[in-house]
């Protein structure tokens, strides 16, 4: 039986009179993949920004691994085991694949985090971790290529790899297949399926087919609020969800 790793309780984010999130509440169980879906403007990315500490929540609680973290800054949360990728590709395009991973790992080191390249090249442990991540994201053969030379699908895989350098307990993935061609999606689908053995995943995704295939639980957002949560099968049969978002897709 799974227990909650992440508990979101009555989370609200307000910008002046505009409520981007209103009383968001749901749990993410350890060892599961939990999807968050909804139309554009539903408040999904704002929710992720609050969870990652990029913006502070206006009210409510975020409990991660039994600890309240809503008051922590965004630089503290990765060290607790929270990794994140972004909706828009966010890489160092003039660095190699390997260097991007190394920099991501180095940023978590409180002693070396902002002293670029200081001794980290000589760390056998980090080199071994990079090799493991490269294998996991199927980019071992491309490790010396510049990130800018990768296909868009490969760049999205590299972003997940950079988040994995944190050895996260939970991965927050914001539309990891965004902009991917249809031929690239299976690689990401396979990666997500493999990662469920290593960490919990909270996933924003518009690809309903992927969500249905890999997610254990799905939360539907609409208008900055939670519409409902359930298994993919339950969500696909929910008439309110169909009306609000999915239409004839599911």
C-alpha cells in the first residue's frame, strides 16, 4: 500500500485580485506516477511553481516527505529530493550533453555549487552517476555533442536527465513531450515507465494517451481549481471532465 510522499492542502496562489490557484488539495503517493491535466490557463504550471518554490503560495500547505516546505526557497527544495523540468526547453546549448549533466549535479553541491568546474571533473562518483543517467536517457552515444546539436526530443530527454542528477525522491515534469514529434514520444514514455522504479513522478502533460498509459492517478484542473482526481479509467469516463477539457479525445 502506497503512502503520500507529497500532500497539497488548500493551496492558493493569488496575483492581486486574480486567483491562479484556489484551494488545491490532493496527495501524490510514493512510488507512483501522478498526472495533472487540464486546458491552458487551468493553473497547472502555477501549481508546479509553488511546489518548486519558484513563486510563494499565498496560502495553504505543502507537505513533502512529512515536512512542511511552503516556507522554503526554491534553492532549498532540490536538496530535499525535489527535481524539476520545465515546459520550455531549458539547457545550456553551448555545453555538451555530459557538461549539462555535470553542471546540474554540481549545482546541488553546497561547497562547489557556483564555482564552475571546480574539481568536479575529477569526481569518480559523479562521473559514474553521469554515465548511469546517460544510459537511462539513452544519450550515451551523444554525450560529447553540444546540447544544441540534439533533436528536440533528445533535448527533452536531457532535461529529465539533468533533473535526475539531483537523485530526486520526486520529479516534477512540466509537459515533457511538449514540441515532440510523434516518433519521439515513445522514448519519453519508456523513460517515464522505467523511472517509476526509482522515484515518484508528478507530471503535467497534454498528451492524453501518454497520461493514460503511464499514470496511476490523474488530477484534472480547470479554472485554477481541482475538478476531480481518479484513475485514468475513471477520468476517461467522467462526463464533467469531458465537458471541461477532453471532449472527444478520451
